[in-house]
């Protein structure tokens, strides 16, 4: 659906000219001849932007602006003014208008201003979505473990030494989980804002896969699943941020282990992948679980053009989606590919490939 614009001006010729030019630029445009007519339309329809003339009979732009802001707070307003009304335009900005244009209005500049404003609106909406999601995580996923750690500390002095060790080990585990969640949240916001920097160096992917599998095998055994690794001999190195790729592989294995049924077989493979005239040689890493609770529809949001983590049916799935969303963006930041599949019955496979050094 095209962005909806409402032009409010008492000059018929100006409205018609602007309407035709904006329609030609791809906008969905309606018009009103004064403030009262504009308010009637705004009460019945939702507009992205209102172009509002300051000086009009019946109800001026100055008087209509606060009513528009109150009636449709999600609608942005750009004031249209003459040189003599410049001080009024400043007052309108203070009253809630997003911008102003001085007549006569150059349509090319108007289209540029509109597109800039609309891009900003979209970015703000996406940021609010992410912030809402993280607020939920802060309450449900962080608050509970923090209270548990507090209770452990209060109880530690009143139990046997053997029980103290068990409690402190549990507190340590919870602390590490919290640290991982907070780091993941920060990484995601940095990636989304485009400020995440990659520290690229020549990196030994084979060594990384072996190390992580050895560490994660303990968790796999605890969850009653087996873990196998198959690493191709003479696996290529990659020019990448080693810490970020380690994070991605940890996310893959955690997603596989935590969401697998008991007795599942998890296989980690790493192999060279030949490129072609358009794609450089790659290193491909895959993590496959033979019996997973994760469904394809649970992860479909990852491949939406504006994919954001969404609330899952449970905390474990919610964490999986968030971690995989971060992993996808980290791999794409390296110029690599992220995908899930092939999917067969209860099995699922997480994959990434990145260019070699």
C-alpha cells in the first residue's frame, strides 16, 4: 500500500498541481480546502503525512494543527507557509509539526522531504517494536533469574558446605545465562542501528568448530542428546571477526541442543564450498538435529525483509528466535549466507557460509 498524503490548502490550483505531481511520485493523495474539511477526513481515514497550509479561511493551519495532533497522533504534519509567516511556522514546529516548507514549493524538494520523513517514521516504528520485545525479555527472562540468584546468596550461609557448592554452581550458571542474554540484546540493537563494527582477521574455522563442540558436548550430555562433529581436512580459513562467528556457532548449537528431544542426534559439519564467477569460495558450517521441537513456521520471521524477533510459545523458543535473528545479521554483515534446511519430519538444520580468507 502506498503512503497516504493529505494536502490541505485553500488554493485549488496549488492542491491540484501538488496532487498530480505526488501521485506521479507514487503517493496516495487526497485533498481538503480548509482545516475543518481536513479534520473530517482525518477522523474517517488514516494518513501518513498531512501537508497543511498555515493561512486558510474558516479554520487556519495554526488552529487545525493541535486538533490534528490530538485526533491522529500517528500522522506527521508538514506546514506550508509564505515568507511573511515564517515566525508562525516556527511556532507550529513547537506545537507538533515535523517540518515546514516555504511557498512557492518546489515539488522535487517536497518529494525528498516526504521520503525522508517517511523513512524516519518506519525506522522509529521498527525501533519501538524491538524496544517492546526487549522490555518483555528484561521482565520475564532477566528479572526471574536475578531474583533466583538473590535467593541463592541469601540461602548459601544456612546450608551444608556440599549444598553451598551446588547452589553457587547454579548461581554461576544463571549469571552466565544473564550475561549471554544481555550481550545478545546489545548486539541486536547495534546490528539494527548499523553501528556494529567487525574486527576482521584471518581465522581458523576448523579449530573453532572443534573447540565449541568439545565445550557444548557437556550440555548435550546433560540434555540426553548425542553430539558428533565432521570437519573437512584442510578446511579453509576465513577473513572474519572470530568472536562473532564463535557467537553464531554457539547460538546454532544452543538452539539445537535446547530444542531437541531426548535421544536426538546432533551433527556439526564444516566443509569447503567452491564458488563461481560471481561468488567467492566459502566455508560452510551446519548444525543438524535429528529430532527437534522447532517448526519452520516458528522461524519464518527470520526471513521477512524487516524480520524481528517475535514472542514464541515459550521462553526457550523465544530465546532461540532472538539468537538466530542475531546470528543471521552477523553472517550477513560478513557478506555470508544464513539459511535453515533441509527440513525433514522432526529434523532441522541451521547453516551459514562465509567467504574464505
